[in-house]
């Protein structure tokens, strides 16, 4: 299941360019429905249907279901040749909701993720030991 893990996202590319896509930072930590080494940034349509509580939001926060349109679904996100490569991401800033609500900043280590775009949808392709867990972005040894 993709979970909206952040909003107000700012990505800083090597070379200094800042990219601030509209929408939410979406991720499936399990990798069952979407590759765990990929994060989507796109708009969602919120509903009023409650979801099961997750560690990401904390036990007292009730997340709601939403829908998202993923271009080409799972297959095209693995074959990144149909996406525009915007470059290597050195840092990300995003706001988080739930019991851990705050503004978060993460500086990536090598190999740093790549930012891809297809229309208005962005994909942050994590590499190396970087993962996205309930604590946020985590590098090897953290």
C-alpha cells in the first residue's frame, strides 16, 4: 500500500537546482504494491474512509484512504527509460503529519537517489543502502 508520507516537498539536485513538485510523497515500505526503493510525488484524491493505523503516523493518528493515478502503473516505474532523468538528489525537505509531525530534512550519501519525472508525476529512485522507514529516510548504519 502506498502511504502519503509527506507534503511540501523540496528536492535539491547536485549543482544547486531546487525542485518543488506539487503533491504528496508516496511510499510502500513493504514493496508489495510498489517498489520499496521508489517514492512517488504526485497529487492524490482524499476520501473519508479510514485506513489501518501504521507506525509511520503513530498509534493515535487515524489516516484516511486516498486514490492516486500512477502513469503506466508498476511496470513503467521499473523501466525508467520512459521517464525524464532530472539528476542526482543531494537533499530532501518535506513536512510530515501524524504524531511525528514536523519539517524534516535529509542529506543523502553516495550513491544518492535519482529524480525522475513523467508529466506532473515525479519518482525518487533510491539507491544503495538508503531506505524509507517509519523514521524517515535512513542510510546504512543509522
